[in-house]
């Protein structure tokens, strides 16, 4: 049996301002995404120029935050919202949903693609490989905060979370499982696959497939949300309910991507000086 190190959720303080690990994880995630995006934007098949990366990351950040918060309220705690609508805006009390976040990013990229006249599938494929390392950092923050822990286990690596679990049960450190699978492994798969030009939707579809598989699998050892319990069939968690459609949508898009390419429908963007100038002039301030 292991005991989770009693890591303070507050990383440091600057006067009266407390900086939490979760906030640092978000900041680091966007910084890493920005660096990776700048590198990939230099490729000939990139749908955006390096100068546009700042806007892409900004739109993505807005999509993650708004989508993550609205998704958590809608998917996980709608009852509390009905009783206290202003709770939606009290983000400092916690509550973000990855599934809501990804919907927010998809919507944000669709808006940006429309504004810049970029094929939205290409833009989604561009941002998909940027997400997993952010997920890795987010799950580490969950571990530091002693939240979203796993179900009871007698495994040798089982862990007690003394600060947040009043029962002090030996549990799966499911945050670390997710950090490894949704972060490191998913990044290796999607980043490696995207190193070569692929048909539209293929990279994003692969992200959906493997994230859905990894999340669905880990949910078997993750404690269901207390306010929901098992959401379906007496064994399926809300996370599994939301991940299953991701897998099937991803599979459908992946098949469509390669079927479309075989039919010659592959709108691969070609960068030109004229396009670059047009895109720069449309850059938001």
C-alpha cells in the first residue's frame, strides 16, 4: 500500500494571490501546445502559418475553458445549476469536463476556419496532436489535488488519498493511469501518425478513437462521480457514456477520410504568398 504524498494544491502564493497546480497545468499545456504548433506550422501541408498560431491557441483556449465548464455543468452537475444558476460562473470552485472541452475546441476551430477560409477538417487535424501533453499535465494536477481517484483495490500499488478520502481506502491511482494513457501514449500515437500528410479528418479521428478507448478502459477502475454514480446499465459511468460515442464517431470519420481520399476528395491546402498575406491581414487583435 502507498500513501499519496500530501502535496499542497496551492503551488505558491504571490501576496494574497494563490496559484494552484491546476492553473499552472493549464498554463503549461497552452505553452507546450503553442511551441508544438509553431513547429508544425512550418510544414508545407499546414493549414495555418506560424504567425497564425497565436490566434489558433487563443481560440483553442477559449474553447477549452468555455466548453469544459459548460460541459461539466451539463453532463455532470445540471441539478446544481438548476438550483443555483450563478454557480456556472464560479469556476474557482472547480468543475471542468474534457468532453465539453473538446466540443468547445471543435466549435472554436470551426469559427476560426470560417474566418480564415481554411478547411475545418485540416484545422482540427492540426490541433489534435497538440492536446495529449496538456491532458497529461491536467491528470497530474488531479493527482496533486487528490481528486478523481480510483476504486478500491488490493493491488500492491494501491494508494490512500488521506486529505480528500475520509474513508482512507486503498484505491487505484487512476489519475496516473490516465496521465500515462491519455497523455504520453496518446501523444505518441497521434503525433507519430500526423508526421506524414494524411487525408482530412484522419488525425482528429485517430485522436477521438484512442482517447475514447483509453478513457473507457480506465473508467472501470475510476470511482464514479458521487453525484451520478453508475449512469447506465448498473456499471457504466458517465465518462464511459461520453467516451463511447467518441470511439464510434472517430471510427466513422477515419473510414470516411480514407474513402474520400480514394475518391479524389482531398482538399490539401497549398500555402502561397498570397494566402499568407490574406491570412495575416485577417489576424485578430
